C-alpha cells in the first residue's frame, strides 16, 4: 500500500481551513479520513462508496432517484443521506465520486460546476473507463482536482461485489500532483493502479468492453444454440469448458486456441454455418466474424499453416458473399 498522506494542519478554533493552492507538479495531500460524496448510486458508485467506508472514510451523502438506487444507498451506504447531486457535491469536502453513465458524465460535471457546488481543493473523481481528465475541465476551472478512476470489474450493485474488489486493477488517469492521491485511493479500495494515458482511455475501455461485455453475449449465444440442440441445462455443459478456455487464454495467449478453425477443418465450419443459417440465422454473422478473426490469429501465431488455411478461408469468404448478398 502507498504511504499515508499527511493530514492538513489544524486551523485555529472557529477558523476556516483554506484550500491548498493548486501548484502543477507539486504533490497534493488529503486527510487520512476523507469526507466523501457519491453522485450516482448505481451498481458501481454504491459499491465503491461502501468500499471506501470499509477503508475508514466517511460517505456522508449519495444521490439516487430510482427505487433501485435508493435501496442500494440504504443497504450499502446506511450512514449516507440521499440528497440531490448538488447537495452531495457540497457535502463532499474532500472527495466527490461521480459514477454516472459515460454519455451523461460531461453534463453532470458541467452542471455541478455551473451551480457552484464544487470547490477548490476538492478531488472530483469519475469512474468512467471511456473518459479521462478532459471531461472534468469544468471542475478544474473552479479549482477542483481531477481524477479518472475506473474499476476493471463487472458489478451487480450488491454486497457480494465487495469481496470481488480485492486485487482488481483500476484504470487511472491523473495529473502528476495527484498520482499519490490516486494510488492511495486505489490501495484503500484494495486494488492496483494501472496508469492509462489521457489519449488511450477510449482504447483501454474498448478492450475491456470487447472482452467482458461481448463475452456475456457470446456465452448466451452458445447457451441458446445448445438449447436449440435439445440440451436442457446448457450452463452445466458450458461451465467447465468455458472456465478452462478462459484460464488457458489468459495463461497461454493464442496458443490456447483449439477447435476446427485452428485445425483448418473447412468442412466442419461449413456444416456449422449451414445449420446455423437454418436454425438461428442471426448467429451466422457473429460466428463468421469470430471464425475469421480466429483464423487470422491462429495463422499469425503459427497455429494454422497457410497451406491448411486455404479451404477454410474460402468457406468463410463464400459465406460472407452469401450473407452480404
């Protein structure tokens, strides 16, 4: 874990503590125990807020309008008051965590800045993987300090998520003077920082979405096709196979690839595509796209020899022309 950050000097009784001036390149410090607010008590915001509480910080307010968000606040942040985003931002004297959808983030930050809810010296951190620091420019303009802090994890918004946070990576983008603060927050959350450049945030997020979100779609596609084949409990068939495939892929990379594409079995792939066209035509295009990409990677890795790939590539190209027509 990173070393504890130094607390601010105590002010005389009755005196306000002025915010530390923003000095680019000079490390910024925060109190050991932070006063935190969460704007957006969705699956991510509520869980990260609860993790900060477990680390010894105070989440004093959170915003949530829907019934689900209200329930999350009551369950995961029982000491926090459910208030408007503006009120939450004003209450969050040290750290404001903004956990709203990617496309809503810019408007929320701008709105909070325009209403005077943000203040100098306050750290404003968002949890979006797709955005970096630029989206926080309105907060910086009023003296707040920007931080992009994205957990590389999928969330359910329940207490079960807390046990999954240990050891996960956080995609962090921070100015130099906030790197120590960012490292400390990630350590408090039980995670490991992965420093991502401002211009690389979209690619970083695309990689995670491609891997995790599309994996869910792929698994459910496979389960549906097994049901079409008469398998009543496809999850029992898929679970050990997919777990092994995932573990092997993470450990071995492209060397983990098996199956008809990696062997150049053009006839098998053709029969797959013909039957899919009859049973579930909506699955032909994704199967075709993944088969072609698998073939490309298998050839690049030396798993599939070009001489063995010719017939397979002809099948994929022929089906592509039929689908396009």
